[in-house]
């Protein structure tokens, strides 16, 4: 099995996009530091760090094989799927491990886990293939919030605050649609319709600013201090839109920005435990 190829396919730069919410969700559900080392938290963090990314991006690459022939990112920073049997085996293993998350979590977590797997597969795979329908491609990316909601529910025994889920969902919508801006031309060449191809570059920037502003407002209703983190995103997007910075280049800054945001959120949650 070509592990280097599978590693590239799983998008290591984006691993924390699924594992990070697990840590944040568990931190805000915890009543003591020991909760963060609970077996269920460690198991969820491990699954969503690598296997879940193999599943999510592997399904994407398998069903985007024809589309990706026109995408230059597949030659530079990502892997182009060429029918490798290793990918199908890795997907099967990741799926089985995913089913195992239901066995280690309480029933209150199951709707969030089920939502994640349904959207992770449905985003790319027929018959729904949300990624080819404007607006639905953006909305379906709320899947990135669901591991955090599942971890919160597993630790707290209750569902996470609705405002936190709504704010996080809107945040992921902005992230997804911003990431689609560099793909506007390749997607149009391949006949793929997305929110970004539908709106065009300038209107897509406005869309991202809007949903990120709503996300910041939702989190601010929970705690005004969240504006320190989430208020950065609409401001950053507005700066990119108004500057000479290439959106292709700005897109690759987000793993660093998101890691910093996740760190601040986690530290805030830990401060709550010690305060």
C-alpha cells in the first residue's frame, strides 16, 4: 500500500479541521481537566485526526476523478486519484472505524455522528452530491462542526448550545465557499456548478463576509469574547477582496489562521476550568 500517497490524499494541512472541533467541543463540555483525557475524547480525536480525513477526501477524490483532470491543485499540493485500489481499501477501513465511533459514544452523540457521515459521503457521492448544487454545497459543509458537537455531547451528556452549532455551521459555510473561489475557472471548465461559480468571484467574497459576520454575531450572543476570534474572518475576507493578494495564495493561509483560532478557543475553555 502506498502510504505516502494516502497521506497526501488525506490533506494533512487540513487534519485539524475535523480533529480541532473535537478538542474544542470536549473542552467546553468538560467539568474538570480529567474529562479531556477520557477514553472517548481520545478515541474521537484520533479518529477525526486521520481516518475521518481519509474517508472525507478519499470519497471526494474518487467521485471527482474526471473533474480533477482540470484542477492544477492536484498536481501541486494534493494527490490526483487514478483508480488506485489502495484508496478503496483505505476508504473501507476508515468507514468501519467510523462505525466504531457509535460503539464508544453515548446515544446523545449519535445524531451528530450520523450527520457527519451522511454529509461526508453525500457531499461528493451520488445521488445527492451536494458539492455540485449551489448553496447546498456551502450548507452541507456544516459537517466540520459535527465532530465537535459529538464530542461535546459525549462529555456533557447533553447536546451543545444551539447558538454554538449555528455559529459554527455558518463559519464552515464561509470557509467552504472561500476555498471554492480558486476553483471557479477549473469548475466552470468541467461543467461543475458551485456557489462560487454561480455567484462569481466578487459576489462570493460578499457572501463569505456575510456568513462569517453572522457566525461572529451568533457566537457573540453566547459570549462577547468570542468576537476576538470570529470577528477576524469577515475582516480578513474583506481585506483579501480589496487588496492585490491572490485568493489562491490567501486560501493556503487558512490552515494557520484556523489553527490559531482553535488554539485560542481551547485556551479559553481551559481558562474556564481553572478560573
